[in-house]
């Protein structure tokens, strides 16, 4: 089991532009039962920043519940860090620097699919095509 530790929410850079409102509703129900039962959230240091690798909805729910810190752990899986760098750049361009910056970006599933998931799939295809050209 990977060791978890506590980090302040405002010290972790999001790598996602939106929160799915339906998923958030489900996570908030879990919180209502026991906010401390939330699973630790994976993070990774990319460049000089610590970035959420996953768990944006859980982190946002913690923020909504007034928590200033969450349990996290270092992501050790080899993921496509180029993709995460692109996502972090998108966030910075949209001035999303903390999980709190997503408060005006909670959207329904259908919009989330188009505005976030489809955009990510397109970026992944482009990165793969660029790698194949090298």
C-alpha cells in the first residue's frame, strides 16, 4: 500500500478544466456519511509543481465541505506525463491554479463529455501522431 500524507488543497495544481456535476453529487453523498473516508488522491510532481493526477471530484468535494487539506499519495504508475503537462498548461491558461478555481466549472455529464473528455481524446491522438512522425 502506498503511503498517504496530508497536503493543503491550495498547494496542488489541477490538471482538469471541469467537474462533472453528476459525479460530484455521488461523491458528496459519500462525504455526508463520513468526510474522512475519502480515498487518498494521487499527485505527481511535474516540473516545480505538485499536480492532481486524478481525484479532482473528491478534492473539489473536500473544498466544498470546507476542508483545506486532503490525504494524497505519490502516483508511481508510469502514465503519459506529456498529456498531463498539456492539461496543466490548459488549466494555467484558464487561470485554474487551485481546486477552488473550478467552482464556476461544474457542468452536466453531456457537457463534460464534449468540453473535457472529447478534448482530451483529441489531444491524445495528436500527441500520438506527433510521436509516430519522429
